[in-house]
C-alpha cells in the first residue's frame, strides 16, 4: 500500500465515486473542518 499523494492524477482518471463514512474519518470531534470541506470541494466530490 502507498499514499494516495504518491499517485499521479492519471491514475485516478477512471475513478467515478469516492465512498467513505463520516464518523471520525472525515469528521473530528463531531465537526467537518473547513480544510476537509475545501478538499472535498476542490476534488469535485461535492457536485
């Protein structure tokens, strides 16, 4: 296994969905941080 940051953008070309849970994965102490939200928005996941 390697870090996602080590992959090129081309390696994600066929990815259509990113599934995750929210509890303590994206949310910390019951809150979604501005940085996390911005990353989701930048990735296009919030379309």
